[in-house]
């Protein structure tokens, strides 16, 4: 019997310039959703330049709350975007930091793996970064790799050098570079300014990476002359390289992305393999405004961006309850009996009965508190039952005129 031919993955690298928080994670996840709609088996990887080994001990108000994967890894919040937009689950291999890279290299050096050689950023650190990328991509058609930070930051340089080398290692036909920049509108001048994007692309090209696709974050559509100006500054085969104005609402990211960059899947496929057809997809055809339904949720120990996104999606189908944990607090069992006697129902506990997982108040229209993280399992088309039922209860109260 003839052995099945091994999959040779292709790679899309997503970088960002000008300022942070432009939406690289949402852009990468949206690209993943669009490419998965074409039938490709997708995996996603986040490379973070900070020296922490993982974000588990980082201040959540500074970095964003941690996302916990099925295999227990405490990872960057962007992995939550990935899991909600593509079907492939994420795990330990899908998030890597500078701290992890250096820890691995130093461990090898102490063990003698480098046979006494001088350990340097190139090739040892960059080779370790590439090893992580290739390991994550194994068995997939396409790996989408987001590089954290901003082009020009000193801590990002080893990652950028590594992804530059991937093109030589794997062949130019298998690698695509997507660069997200800012095109600000200056109100006093009444003009969109391309200079930040020009400088960002120049910075990227100075380290040997020529972006194949530019995603321009802006609060309005980019007129043709602005696109042409950006193209003129680049090497630009303008008829093959798309430029897009993106206005990503955090709660409707995929839909707005798909509407505003409808040709992106075609463009990336055309660059990678010459294919140019693209299906039209709409992952979230209707949005519900939670505030209009009179719904109020008590947000717990951590900033809850993930919960906001989960609540903002229309409820479709049923989800699966998960006891995926990541917190520093537990229910105080000293008050368990007293609260139960006052009407609080403990409806979910750990298998050993030591940890209270779910509490409810029967006479309340909808009251439930839980220790696990349902937002980690909520998806655009398959929301977690808690979010589905919460929004459903809010809608009922709104129809009945009982909402506050």
C-alpha cells in the first residue's frame, strides 16, 4: 500500500507596525477563518517578544487576561481569538515567548548540546524560533503565525529574523508576509496620512522582509489615490497586491473584516498557489446589542474582554460545559452551609466535592455564578450554553417589559 504523501505546510506571517493594539490577533484569526472556509486545515501560532515564560503571572490589566487551552497552557489572549474563529484547538505549542525560547536554548547549552560552541542569537535563538514554528505547522496545510509587538522594537528582532529565514528554508512559494499598519485621519488637516505606513514598511524591508499584503487600519475607506500612494512607495505590483481599509469593531471582527477585505482570501491564495476563487462567508449575520436587552453581568476577578466578545454574539445551537480553570480564588467552604440555608443553591461541584463550581438562585430570573471559564469554549456559531441562555433570558425580559 502506497504511503500517504506528507503535507508540506504553507506559512502566513502577520506583523504589525506604527503602534500596538491595531488588531493583529483579530486580523490573523480572520485570515484563518477565511482560509479555512476554502477547505484548508489551519493552525495558528502566536510569537510574543516579552521575556516572561508565559503570561500566567502577568498583570491582566496590563497585558489582558490569560487564555487557558485544553492541555492546561496559560497563553496569550489572542489564542482565544484563534479558537473562536477557526476549528483547530490550540495548546502549548501554539504560543511561544522570548522567555521560552531563551530557556530552551540555555537548557541545551547547559546540557552540552552545542558541544562547547559560542551560543548566539543567530543561529541558535533564531533556529529555536524556527523549530517552534515548524513543530506547530506539522500536519497542517497552512500555519498562520502572528508576531507580537511592533516592527522596530528591539525585542522583536530575533522573531523577525527567524520568519525572514523561513522563506529561504521552505521556499518563496510557501511563505506570505502580511503587515498591518495604521493610516490615521488628521482631523485638522482633513487628510488621511500614509507616512506612518511608509516608514513601517521601510523598517520591515530594512531587515529583509518584503510584505506581500498590507492591511491598513483606518476609521474610513481608503480612496484610490491613497492606495496608489502607498503602492508607489513600495515595490508594488499593484494589480496583485491588495490594500484594505479596516475598521474592526471588536464584537463584529470577522464580519467586518470579511466585508472590508473580501478579496483577502483570494489574494493570499493567489500569492501562495495561484488559486483565485473565494467563497462569500458571513459568520455572524446578526448581532444582538446586549445593553438593549437590559442584561447585566457581574464580571469577576479578571478584566473580561473575552466575556464581552462572547456575550456580543448571537446565540446559535448548543455548546459544551467546560471546567477549564485558570484563577487564583475558590469558593470559601466555611460559608457553604450558611449560604445554602439562605437560598443559594450549589448546583455544581468538583468530583471530590471540595470545590464549588456553580451556584444559582432559583427565584431569580437568571442568576448563575461559576468558577470555570465558559468563554474559553464559546464560538461564533456554537456559543457556550451559559451565554446562549443568559442572552435568551435577557431577551425574554425585554419582551415582557421587565428589563431595568
